C-alpha cells in the first residue's frame, strides 16, 4: 500500500507474481478493486498490462493451510495444501 506506484511499474516486467492472501488484499485495497478474495485478485494481477505480451503472466496467491490460487490467461485454478 505504500509502494504501489513502483510496484505497478515493476509488474509490467513480471512473468510470475507470488504473494499471500494478506498481500493480495492490501494490493486490491491500494488499487481500489471491488473483489478482494484471492481468486479475484489473482485474476486481476494476471491481467495487468505486461511488456512481453508473448507470455501470459501467472499470479500465485498462497493462503496458509487453505488452497493456493493460480491465475493465468483468464483462468483460475486452486491447489489444495497437503497437511504436514
């Protein structure tokens, strides 16, 4: 929330973006997005403008012991976390 502008500039060059659910929610708030759930935020991050349009961006949001969310090319997939 404090470095939104530099982060947005950096994201133009990112093929992969990783974050947890708290970071995803904070970024969604900073961007004033409506949906703040992991799936919505991952989709929006994956769809942000990108310099290299030959490869879609992959956004990965971890949620502790809950499913990890992966978004790319307009699709979201959830992967369950195996309890250790």
